[in-house]
C-alpha cells in the first residue's frame, strides 16, 4: 500500500483510501496504514466470524485519544455493493436499523478506512431472507475488577471450561484485547435459552467460588473479583469479534487462545503473554490457523 496509490483494488472492488499516515494510536505511532495492513492480514480469517451477522462499528476518526463513537446504521456514502441487514428496533414501533454486513474483504477494508477500529457482532446470524436465526454461539465475558487481572480471569476460565464441558459444550477462549477474557461455545443444536443458561451458570460458579467470582453487575461488588458477564447473550447485545483491534492506548487485538496458554497463565505465568500485537496475531495465524474455527460451524 504505497503513498502514491490512494485507490486500491481489493478482490475486484476499487476503494479510495484516505489519510494513510494519520496516527490513530499516539502512544505507538500506529497509523491508519497499519490498521489497514492488520485487517488485510487477518481479514480472510476474520470474515468467517462476521459473515451474516449485523455488525456494529466502533469508530475513532481522530484516533483512540479523540472522539469515539458506536455506529449501527450503514454510514452515509457507503458503496452500493455493501449489503445491509435490517433488524427490528428493540422497542415496539421503533424504526428498524439497517446494519452493515461485512461479507468480504473489500467491505472490511472499506470500514477500516473509515477508522472503524472495532467490529462487534451478536451471537446470532441471519438466514438467506435476512431473518434472524436462533443464537448459534454462547459467550461468557470475564471482566476483572482491580486488583484482579488476566491471571484471575484465566483461573475462572478453567473452572468455566470444565462446567461447560460437563454440560456438553466445547468452549474456545479468546482475549478481549483489553483487560479480560471471553469464552465462546457453539450451540447450534441446542434448544435451551442461552441467556438463561449463561445466567444460571454464572450464579452456579459464583456460589462455588465466592471469593473469586461475582455474577452481579454492581460495580461495588467487583473489586478483586472476576465478573462473569452472562448478559452478552441477550440478542440485542454484541461482543467484539475475533481478530478485531481494540480502542486501547496500545493497539491490542481480540485473540483466540490455546488452552495451554490459559493454563500457563493461570498457574502463575506472566499475563503479558496473553497480550498480542497485530504483528504477533498475524504470525499466530500463520502458525496455528484459526484457533476459533470450531465456532464457525455453530455446533
């Protein structure tokens, strides 16, 4: 991606790029060019986790130190080829929202050029007619309350891994790219209510590990404990997609993990071992492939 080529061809789509040298992460000098390079590198893998899901953008046109906002509607000026997914409003009588669908690499790079740094998706997909399907994924978000951190999240993740396995589920762990962990499990063949199940699971683990775990969202209960956030299974909520950048001072990436890595940190390893740069994530993909590939089948 050269300085004198503001228009590029991405899989047959011509995209006009802008402000490639604009610094979006001031602490490290990470530019929009670097953001685009990241999504070009991870895009072919990441797309499987975005496809057929309404995508919510988190944009930072002036970088992570500037104004940051969520965007659900397809932005004005979007290319005619970008598909929209119409989703009914949360309240009765509210106007439906046309969410962007990121189906291909061109759509991903187009969005990244708008300074979309984070891509968030729900736990369900739409069918051929655009009608929402049942959730195909269960997610549990582990959010540490200081002084708890990633080490404590890893210990809780191992407890949850066993509990989920006992219930017939096979979880995948990934970093949030910020301070916590997330566990996903494919549930495509389930007929249980995933939100109700996740809430019950969180309360069960809390009852067994009251000194380490909390399931209530109240902030005054969270210091020194790991919140098991079960609420992300609400169909109206979204979670950051695998391989998405995060709006952190240093560019972090939400990265799928090997369980051996979780076990090492839980046993007292360095939590920095679970903080990956975009370059490291690209190298991990080359070495391990998509460690979250089991989620694509939906169970």
